[in-house]
C-alpha cells in the first residue's frame, strides 16, 4: 500500500480559499459602490435612509454582503490561526471562539437588517 506524504496541517492554502476571498471581496466592493451611489441620490435625512433600507432588495443585498464579509473573515483569520498558533488545543479554541463570534455576528445582523425582535 502506498501512503501519501500529504501534510494534514497548515492553513489549507488553495484555489478554493483564494477564489472565495476574491468573490467575497467583489461582493463587498459592489455593495460599497452601491452605498456611495446612494449617498448621491438618497435624501440626506433619516426618512430618506429609512426608506432606502426598508426596500427588500437593499436588505437582501446588505445581508448577502454581511455573509460575504463573514466568509472573507473566516478564511483570513483561519489562515492566521493555522499559521501562527501551533499547539493544537489552543488553535482549536481559537477556531471555536472565532466561529462562535461569526455566528453571533450573523444572528445580530439578521436582527438589525430584518428588524427581527
């Protein structure tokens, strides 16, 4: 039987992570441009912004952008933990705390964007 000499540790660098980082960056860039254009065309008062963000398509785009941001953060911080935290227990703890923080952020974003009480 031939055994592979593949390393099972490391930050899992690869085309999938690279592509995910680029795609999420494009989503965030598109949202930033969208908001900058909103600054030009939306009335600069509370009612104008409230009307803008009450539109379903804006809420969906905002939520998709938050998901893209969280995926972008996960790939980046996971690579940092894999590269710089060598003890397995400490690295697992860092991964777990990061996942909990990202899930909490997602839940809070849903509450804020969709007005869920």
